[in-house]
C-alpha cells in the first residue's frame, strides 16, 4: 500500500514536469490540474516545495527547482526498484523525463549512486550503496600559482 502511494506520487511528478508553464498562479494551477489530470493539491504541494516565490501568490519553477524535483523523483524510483536501476527502467525514466540516459545517470551519481557497465553491452547499471560515497567536485581550470 505504501509502495502504491510512492508510485502514484512519482507518476504525478513526471506529469508535473510535462507542464510547459514555468509560472504558477491559482488560475494556472487549476487549468494544469484539469489539463494534465493531476489533483490540484498535488500541484500546489509540488509548486510550494520546488517553486520560487514571485509577486503575490505566484510561484516560478526555476532550473534549480526542476533539478531538485527530478532528483526527488529519481530517489523515489531508486526506492521502488530496490536501489538498482538498469536497462529498461533507466531508459523509461529518461524518456519520461525527456532527458538523455547519460543525464539521468549524472543525476543519479549526484544522489550518490555508482554507475557500472553491464558486461557485453553498452548499457549501465546504477546502484545506490550504503554508506554513500560522493565523487569529489571537479575543479574548473588550472590551479593558480603564486
């Protein structure tokens, strides 16, 4: 039963990401609710959690907010799939998010996953192991000398 609720919420997140508008006012939220078949309460919750406040009661979905929302969706997907994604589920996620599989893998690495090549194919398996080990941030440019 708990898993079903998580699946439904992931479905709503993926539907929310299809909404073209970046600005959410009460009227546009109501329109999006009927147009994309997402409960109004879910649209309000997602826009409150991931949107940036603008004038009045409006919210705006920024690139950072969208990235955070994608990361939350991927974390829930990892939970559903027993913390391992590969092959078809990974490809399906990239299609539903409308981003390249490599970008999905990059997001998953930001969550602490390891990407392992599958033997004999070009496919990759992404695994979240504990304890988490994050990659060190890459430095831009050459180090400066004194």
